[in-house]
C-alpha cells in the first residue's frame, strides 16, 4: 500500500510530534506519543533519523517519548534488517556510551528494543545480552547536604516544591510528608537497599534499611533548581495548576505543574543511578534478586 506521506514528510511530522513530548499536559503528551507511534510503524528508517536528531535534547521528556515510540515501532517490525538497524542506533545512543543515559525509563524502552531484537535474531554482530543488561555504567552524582540546600528550603516561594518532595521520615519531621515524597518518591526508591553493590547482599536481619528518602529528596530538590525552576518563571503558573492527589484516571491525564515535571525527571534519573550502585530488593525480607 502506498503511504500518502513521503519519508521526508514523515520525518518532519515525527520531529514536530517529538517536541510535543515536552508538554506538562500528561494527556496531550500521551496522545502525541501514540500519534507518533502510529505514524511511524513500519518506517524504521524515519524513527532512526529522529533518534539521531533528538538524542542530545536537554529535555529528557523528549528522549523518553522518542524511545517509547521506537519501542512501539520495534515490537511491530518484521523486517530483520530494519530492526537490526534500529537496534544498532539505540544501542549506540543509550548503552555504548561511557556513562549510560541516566534515566530509568529511557533505559527501559531501550532495553525492550534490544530484547525484541534478540528474540527475533536481529541483534547486530558483536552485541551480547550482557551489553544491554543492568547494572549499567554511571558515576554516582554529587548530592548537596541539607545545609547547602537551606536557602531553597527556607524560601517561602519554594515551599510548593519542598513540601511536595518531603518523605515520610526525615529527622524530626516524621509524618510531615508530601504526597509526591511519600507515595511516589519513597515508594520508588525503597525498592533498593541502602547497601552498595560493591558490598555483599545483607542477610535478612540487616535488610530493614532501605535507600534514604532524605537523600532522594535532596537530589530531586537540587535537580529542580538545576533545571531552571525559579519563582519568577514558574510560581504563578504552578500555583494556578490543579494540585493534590487525584483519582487514578485524572492523575494519568492531568496538566501537571512545571515543578512536578522536573520532579519526575529527577526521580527517573535518581532511580537509574540507584540501580547502578545499590542492591535491589522487592521488599526488605526478600531473598537476593537482580534488578531487571
């Protein structure tokens, strides 16, 4: 069947849709990803061009969305040569670098693509399963202390963020948690123990100490600052956005605050770093298990 659009038109349309992935409107962003997936299924050469054009984009929402589209294309690709070309592109952009892209969802979509290629005998020559399996290569980030972050913590205009990322337990602030801090951040990072991969996996008696929610909070707060959130730029907008935890369907489709977008990106980064450097455990009493 002849496609009504040329490959160049598909590339331009795909690039346009990829910029929509920056949106903090979850529903709009999701629709853009689905639209790009439907547009590019069977057009592997086009998604490769878009990956190469956007892999260095400084908004991880864009890179994440493109890898989601690439995974949708890969799972439906029947041509071994085309799938092999896509796999090689993804491997070079995500896994072969000195520091593997520090974003747990980008890595996951890329891993899916490589796994699909492996099952269809489409892995490029020289790439083994171990080359794209966790743990990956990364340098543990420098995370500021509470004292170094005090200027943000004590600033009233930053309260919309500092209160949101408050974990359930942090020193004398037990119980003064934020929804994101307890139900998202803590829930994610507590899948890892506070034990480095370089140390032996602890026995059951020593497994009660999960990764620190306080440390996670400091990483996320600092990254939101580094991403460029300031009260003068975003506070009025964020205060006008719908806050609090909504029902599950509303959460999936709501317009989120700019600060919340940055919190999600920072958390996905942190989870990537944790998975590279700390022992994974489904729960504190579980026997040793590998992060996949």
